C-alpha cells in the first residue's frame, strides 16, 4: 500500500493538438513502473508528478511528466517573498523557480500556510501561461490532498 506522498498509479491520456499521449504506471514492492510512447521505465518507488498544489514537489529532484511519461530532473530555488493579489487582497507569498526540461516554471505559495496560489510557465511562441488564484484556496483541502498523497 502506498504511503504518504507516493503516487499509487497513473492512467493519463492527453490530446496534444491531435497527438494522443498515454501514460500508464503503477507502484509495486520495489519500484514504480511506467509505460508511455517514450517506452517503459522502472523508477524509484516514491514518484511525484508536477502536481503544483502539493508543496512537497519543492523538495523533489525528479518529477514524472504525466503527459509524456518522462521522469525529468528538476531543481527548485526559493527566489524570495513578494505580495500577490488574491481575491482583491494582497497576500504574502513565496516565489520559487522550478527548473525543468521545458523551461523554468515560477510558483507562488502562501507564506502563511504554503498553499499554492500561482504559476507562470513558458508557452509556445515566446508567450507565458499564468495561473493565479482568484479566491484563496481552502488550505484545509490542500493539506488533506497532501496528506493522502493524491
């Protein structure tokens, strides 16, 4: 039985502009086995995905790309604090840079309780994709998901 923070399995399908991407994987006694268009891989038993809502990814050295099945090396750097507008209020947030194969992703988490409140990532054509909370997420629900390892 998987423990806290361990991905028990994955069954993901993505339509990427007409290209079908499928990723299947499951935890077993010794490892996490993945099958995708990139091939099969045997990974460490405790695997995490790019689940930004889970602040535990800030401690990760590798993350499973749930669209491609690639197990990507990542590095995370705390860049400092800043104010972020959420639901019309200014909150104290911590800004992190997650460096991955596709480029750097900026992540913001509430300083108060480490709840994910924003993301900025590179997009095609030199554009940027930005997610930002418009209401303050329920930190109890976020922590419950972290505790369950989902």
